[in-house]
């Protein structure tokens, strides 16, 4: 399968999924024909107790059999605190979002189609919290070694302290006094 053929199949499934949703029809009655899938047609199915539409399909990709699932974004998906997650909020607002998932054990999210555009999944950068990677609040404070000590017995006039406290840079970068 070429990339063009793969994207053609994914877009046909995406369009079928949201066509079924817009027309409020039973997704199991919908079939998307494709010469690239086992059986020549991908039949729709319901997920999550009949609330989400999607497709399970197998595609031969060279020597590998890809076991894939396309499923619409659950508009009611919440995090542990009960807040609607980002993509659920978008789906709740009417955005058309479908996820492509590898169905094999240990499979992962391969990407999503949103508003007709393919977005591959991005690996999140994670840095383990080891002692050498941790920063303490003290490490975030800039060093003060270069600031000279002001002797306690020097009488600095108030107008100097006020001028320094209100010091502003002028456009050429030089102090105003």
C-alpha cells in the first residue's frame, strides 16, 4: 500500500464515521469498500456501550498485518478530577475528531484525523526526576556574589536610595542620571 492509498482509506473511514453521525444512522449498517482490507469492506461498529462509532480493520502492509481501529473522540471523556479533556471538549463543541489505534497487544495511538487533516501521534518528552535533574528553589535564585556589600556605617542620602529604586532605562540603554 502506498501512503496515498493508506490516507485514502483513512479518509474514507473518517468520512463514513462522521456521515453516519450527522445522519444519526446505525454505524453497523455502514460498510466502506476497500481493496486493501481483509474481506474487501470495513464494517462499522459501536464502542463504549453503543455511544461511539468506529471501525476495526486489518490492512496488509508488506509482510506485516496491521490491526487497526478508528474511533471517534468521546465528547464526554474526563480526567481524574472530572474535567472534560482537551479533545473531548473540542468534540463536544462539534469538532470531528477520530483516533487511529493499533489494536495489537501493547498497541498505541498512531494519530488522529481532525477536520480532515492527519496528525501523527507525538511522543511526549519526559525527563526522569533524578537528583541530578531536580532543581531546588535555591537553584532558581540568581547568584548575588557580584553585588558588593554596603557597609552598615555609611550614611546614604534618601534621594540616592529613591533614585536607585526608581531607576529606569532610557531608549539608548544608559541610565537617566
